């Protein structure tokens, strides 16, 4: 079953919000266009909220790995997949999951308190991205970094270490919170490595690997240790649900377990650096990938 991507890439205006508020009121009165279960979720299709311009995670062409994993779940449920789009920035959960625009959000860190977290479906880590013709740097405490120009998305965990190691004066910051319809700071940092504007970028693993593979020649991606000087650099990633929807959480956890091999295969297709719960890198069991997803 193909996903029906319901276009909503721009923020709704006041008339939309008025109409949506009326719809919620009618829902509360029991006037509902689609069947719902006892927890109030739609049972006719799987409604997922995502960002329409946030590869490698998702886009409105269904090209991201989160799009494909959501489709796996919808197929297993034997329901059509309906996507609702909203820029993944401040207010994303408040304007999507909490308003019942959807019943599931992909790709939230497993410690996110704004949602009820499913069991994790992958674990990844921050990585160094550097040019292939440069000597390999493998850690943030490498003395070679003293002579390098670095790039970091401001406010991310590795920034704490760069500050601690007195490397911020030579570091270019990239904004953390942006309108993803127009900007992608992490991908911009990787592009700056390729162009020579900076020497090394410290980027979240899935973005680092995806963006690095799209340069010719491809850039080198080196996973960092899961924890450095007390700073966590590796994180579990879950699916987000509304609080108190325990039956739905149980069902999603069961689906994640059933679909584990297929999910891992998709993540490897996108060259996501994967860690086991013991923090060792999981090697891709398939033959070396040719091309890109």
C-alpha cells in the first residue's frame, strides 16, 4: 500500500487553525469521520507526522529511511499510510502529535519527555566528517585538531567537549533550530568540509553518513566513542506516541521487534552508523553497498 502524503509543509494560517479547532471540538462530541479505537486513535489508516524536507530521515517524496520504516509498520498493520507534514523545529510535537494530527512520530531520542517513547529501533552516535585526502582524526582529543578548522551544530553534545578542550575559537557554529523547509545546518557543515571551508565537521551519525556519501569523492566518516569524558555522544532512537496510550505502545513495540531485520536492512542502505547496546559498531552484514539509496 502506498503512502498518501497529505501536503502541509507551510504553517497553517488562522482560518485553518479555527477549522482545526472546530474539528477537535466535534471529535470531542463524538462526531468523527474515521473509526477510532478506545484510545481515540484512527483505525482506518496509520497517521504519521514528519518533516517534508529532512533527508535522510523524511521528505514529501517518501525518500527517507523513516518514511520507509513507517511504510513497513503500516503494511504490517494492513492499513494505508497517511503522512502529515510539519517542519521539525520548535513546537513540532505540540502541533502534531498532541493535536491528534497523527498517532505516531518517527525518530525521537528515547529520553524525550514530550512523548511516550517506544522501545528503541536503532542506536547511533556523533561522527567526524573529513576529506579523504587528509590524515585521519579519530577523536575530539586528538592533538591534530589544534591546527584544524572545525564545524559543529550549536547546542549538540559534542560542543560541550569542544569547549572543554578549548577548541571553540577555531570552530564554526551552525544554527541548531531552523526552518527545515529552507535550511539544513548539519548538511551545510558537511558541504563546507567538501569545499574546504572547514576541515572537520562533528555531526549526528545518520546525517553525517548520508551527506558525506553524496560528495565525489565521498568524505570519510568516523564514529566517535559512545561516551567521552562523561559526555554522552550515542543515543537510542525511538518512535513517539502520546502519553497514556499504553495499548498502542505495546503494539508498536511488538511491531518493532517483528520488523527488526527489515528495519536494520533499511538503516544499512542509508549507511547509518549503528551501535549495539554494548556501544560497539554493528557491521553491515551485506556486501559493500554500491551507489546510494
